[in-house]
């Protein structure tokens, strides 16, 4: 498993696990990040900036630090 922050632009994956403290876990869950949910990286900002992630029909901007807590399996 790799971290979401390592996924390349345009690649697709499925969430395998969320390894975060409780407050971040609940925030990510509220945004739609759940185990088994497919996602893709739409864009990456320069210099380790935020990621534009698409979860189904929902677009979310996520910090790289937060994305590093989400484990994925690439498709």
C-alpha cells in the first residue's frame, strides 16, 4: 500500500485504510474518504502543495500532509 500523497496526477486508486488521529479521521470521513471508495488525483500544486482529489462526483482539495495518512491501492 502507498500513501495518497504519492499517487500521480490522473491515476486512479481505491482507499485501503485511513491511518490518522481521531479528529483528522472524522474530518476525512465527513469529506467522503472511506475505505473501499475509488478516487483519482486531478491536479497537484507545485512545491508539495495541496492535491485536487476526485471522490466519485465530489472534488476535494487536500493538503499533502493529510493525504499522507490515507493508504491506497492503485488500480
